[in-house]
C-alpha cells in the first residue's frame, strides 16, 4: 500500500476526525425510501474519494471503468484526493456538484454519518437487490459499516492487522515459529532482545502505545472486548478484557526494560513510513502492523527473511488464535443526492461484485471486503499475504464499533494507555472507571 493510504491508520487521525465530524448536522436531504430517480435512464453521478497516490488513482479509475462498462447509461464524474472535512461540508450543503457517493478512509466516522443522516440507510437498497450483508461481508466489516441498525455505508476493501517477524532472528534465538499465545509472545520478545550498553542492539518487540501501530484498539482486537453495553454505556471499566489488555501490555513494557528506556530507544529509530522503519532495518524483531507493511518491507530489501502470522491471543483464548483487528475504507450514498438509485448501482458494484472487488484488491494490495472475494482464485498475492485474508475471514476477528461522536472514545482509551504505561496512572481500575465516565459524558454531549 502506498504511504498516503497507509498513513490514515495512525491513532491520532481520530483527533482530527473529531473536528471534521462537527460539520455534520441533521440532513435535510431525502431518505433512502424516497429515492425516485430512474437508474436505467442516462445520468451522471459524482463520486468523491480520498485516494491520491498515482497507482491508487489508476486502480480507482479502472474500477469506475468496469462499472461504466456494466452500466453504460450511468456515467461517473470522479473527484479524488478529498479530505473528510471537504466531503463532510459537501454532504451538508448538497448541490449539483456535491457527491452522490463518497468513500472515506475513516471507519470511525460511520456513527456520525449514520446518526446525522448525512448518508442514507442502505438496508432498503440491499433488500431491494436481494443481497444479505451478513452473508456478503466479513463479520467485523459488516459491523463497522452500520450504527444502531442504520447501515449507512458499505466496506470497500479493508485492513487486517497481524504480526510480522524476523525469521532469521528467530532462528538465531532458537525459536521454532511465531508465538500464538501472549505468554509465548512475551517469552519470545525477551529472547529476541539483545542489549547494547544502556540501549538495544535488537529489541524483540516495541510494546509502547507510541510505537508503530501498537495502539490500544489494535492490541484490544486480540482480547475481543465489548466496548459498550446494551444501553450504549461504556463497558471499559466492566469488561475484564480491557484490564487484561492494559495489564499484559504494561508487563511487557516492564519486562523489556521499562517505559523510559524503550522510549529513549524509540526516539532513535526510523519513521514508520520510510525505508528505515525499525522492523525493516532489523532493529525490532517483531512488529504489529497491517497488510500494507509486507510490500513496504519487501521494497526496503531487508537482509533477513520476513515471516507473517496472526497476532498472539491471551492464553485463555488460545482456541481463537488466528483472529485480528479489522478496519478499512467505507463508501456511502449522500442523503442530499437526487440520484440515489443510480448511486446505489455504483455502490453495489464496487462493494459486492466479486471480480470488481478482487481486481481493486489486486491493484492496491488491500484486503478484499466480501467473503466471496476473499476466496477468489483470481486474487494475486505473495503467499504471506494470505495470513491477512484468513484474519479478515475469521469470525472471531474484531473491530472498534461505531459511535455517535466518531472515534472520540478511542482517543480517551488511548490516553489512558499512555498514562498507564508511563506510570502517570498507577491505579488501573480507577483509571478505567474515569475513562468510562469520560466516554459516557462525551457521547451524551454529542447527542
């Protein structure tokens, strides 16, 4: 995956999202049940998306060309490299030049998109087309594209998180294969760590939440937490998965030298998106990361063999080894659009047509977003990439649920992670209760 798309995965994108979502207000456009345009008539729809890298733009244009060939009466006017801020503003104001269909990199925006009515509920369209989303999309993708029964978006390719490991370093350390449980993971991380003075020649794993993709929600994907209870209240202080995840991560931080030593070392390491990424240079032997890292790591031509496996799971969930955290790109139909039926034909094609999804996946090296595409013999990939296909198809894989105020609750959880691993917060139970209260307050204020 080219850097511009991969960069959207960083946790602090959530903070920027919070501001952009404030632009969305209750939509005054028509609802999905009010779509009256004739999708068989000659028409043009506007499609706004965020891709910008040349290879990605080429892939999007090929996707559109495939749709226009299948639907010669519907023409697609495409506008690329659009930020969420610009899309949100256009969804709010509408007009002839506004998008009929949008595609966003930010799954955390789904709750606000659905709650505000900026995007239409696609359930009636799925029903009309005879498509069952629950049997079409992988479970986590099916979950993160809806909010409180409103399916206002569809998955458009996805990202799966797994464990990259230095097979050469594993062999030198006498480790036969990738760890499957957390206790094995901690043991291997220590075996793979080679001290050099007050620092490290090689670190087994960088556990800090400020590390590369080691965010709280990515870790929590292996613990299968329930973020909210049936009443929509934060479950952070009640579900033991949260306490366990924080505790095991902090223990790993302490086992590998402590927060201060790790952060001092991290400050000397390369950028996440450059060729000097510490996994690619061999300075860190294991890395939690998304499927795009494989291509980036191979392009860096490391002097070791790269292995890919699912992230380890807690010891008491050993039977669920193979799951992982899932996120991805979404697409939806604007409520202000007067061409919703034609827009739906486009959304249906790009999100459910197996060959279209497979071709798009092959072109930009993201995980396919339908169960059929995940099994397609037309997929082209490095054999190691199959790990991510399996994670995406695994029914035990998880995601972070949609919320009315986007990813604000994830920022609160992440901040607790920073404070706990650094020692600023020493009473974890109290910290979890405080975080839960903050999450509930933020959500109440957003309604």
